[in-house]
């Protein structure tokens, strides 16, 4: 749904909406990959740290990057989910 919303925001010249929908789309792609990986490996799941960006919701398994690749929030602000 986000690509359609991005195109409409572009047509309307809504730069804030373009940024918001673009970031949400990028993060949802990450979430979809995490869910697929978990579903494909149900019997082999292991406990790992999950780091979540508090600004855009981007999610990382194991360790967090120095800065969020979606919104540039520094690692120090990420939330650890155990």
C-alpha cells in the first residue's frame, strides 16, 4: 500500500508525507523479512537480542548499526527487546 501512498503524496507535493510513507515502507520490508525468516525456521529459532529504532521502528537482530539506515537515529537511542 505504501508505494501508492507515496505516489499520491508526490502528486500532492506533500514532502512530509513522502518521507513518512517512504520510511514506513522501508521498515515494513524489514519486518516482512523477519517474519518470513521466523516462519521458515520455527523449529530452529534461537533466542537473540532484538534492537528497535524508537523513531521509525526499523528492527535488527543480534546487534544494532551505529545509525539507523532509515532515519539516522544513533544506536544509543535504540531499544533492546529481550
